[in-house]
């Protein structure tokens, strides 16, 4: 099982989903898969849900058996075909 650790670097509390998807580039599909994995996502050693609030300095640990899914490719240049307005951008 592969493990990835990160510290919440937001200046304000945010939902785990906003942190992982919006700030770290995790896909929603991967987040769904991790939620169904035993101890897939933890905050400071305890299981956390994607709707839970995470705070600056919290340690988030992602655990998965499929190691190819963990590394987001920030260098990937893909055209945006559709983008809707989310609550974060209003």
C-alpha cells in the first residue's frame, strides 16, 4: 500500500474535498475511490470524510493500493472544454 502525506497549507479552514480537489489536483473519481478504501484518507490519524473541515497545519494521509493513481501530473497541459462556476469562484 502506498502512502502520501501532506499538510494543509490553506490560510483558512476548508473542506477536505476543496483541499484535495481544488488545491492539490486530486480527481473526484480518485476521492470517491479513497473514501471506499479502509483508512484511505485520514486527518491527524483519524478517518475523515470529504465534507469534513480541515484546518491549517492538519496532516492528511492518503493510502491506496493502486500506486499509479497517487501522483497528480501538474505538468499536464490539457485544454479546458467545459468549466462551470463553483461556489469557490463566486
